[in-house]
C-alpha cells in the first residue's frame, strides 16, 4: 500500500570549499530532529541528502535545514521538495521509491537560480507556493550566520518567547528581536501556516 509523504532532496552549496567538519554536524543534528538514519534520512555522495517527513512538515524542515547550515559562513543549501506516494520501503531512504521521490528528484534537478522549490503534482498549488517561496528567498537566502543561529533556535523552541531565546543564546532580548525582524521570521511563520493549511487540502 502506498503512503502519502514528502521527500526533501538537497545538497550543500560550497561544501567542497570547506571542511566537512564545518557543516556535516549541524546538518546531521537538524535531520535527526525529523527521523532516524538511514530510513528517514541519509547523506550520500558526500554532500547530498534525502529526508522523509510528513507533508505538513516539509517546508518547515527545509527552512530548518537552511537555518542550521547557514550558521556557517559561506555555506548554503539547495532543496527540492516532492509530495506524493511511497510505493516501496527499502532499508535506506535512497533505495525507497514512489512519486514523492520522483517529484523531489525532478524538482531538485530543475533548480537554477533558486535554492528551494516544491512539486506536488497539483499545478495550482505548486505555482502559488513556489512564488511565495521565491519571495521568501529574497530574505532567507541572505541570512547571516548569527541570524541563522537565532532562527534555528526559535524554530527548535516554538513556544519560547524572546526573553527565553535570549537566555538560551546568551544574547540581549533586543538582539533577538532585531535578528528575527531582519530574518523575516514572522513572515516565514505565516508562510508555514499557509502551507500547512493548503497541503491538507491536496
């Protein structure tokens, strides 16, 4: 029986200009929050990865991975999200199959200037969400390492207020507030809410 899932296929930008010690640990730490290796996620070919999540969590996971990697100067990530079926469950995610895997791979291969896109098989949904993602990218693609660290921490502590985040990161509350405004964090949360609402209607 096939299961509706989301597959995120990605690779680390500028990985070869930097030691894997710089980016591998934060990537693994983020992926571990969404499942276990190698059935839910796997890193392959050195700097490529696949992650399986529930469709409602796919866009959040992508932004989370990006925030984790962009903590390191010069590092970024490209990701294609595919929504669809999983027809075959293998011992490792990279050997499993279904329309979600095919769409994720196609979406990833079609990335050119943009770093993130989604393919669901529903043209209206894809057109709307990909336009919104491209607009978000005008801010997200320019997150600096310090900002990325604050966004990552906020995503991992969704119930925490700015004072709690400030204590966690040993920063002032004003520093946290300014960084989240710079990062477009409220707008990102609105995008994630919209995405989650729409994906349940597919």
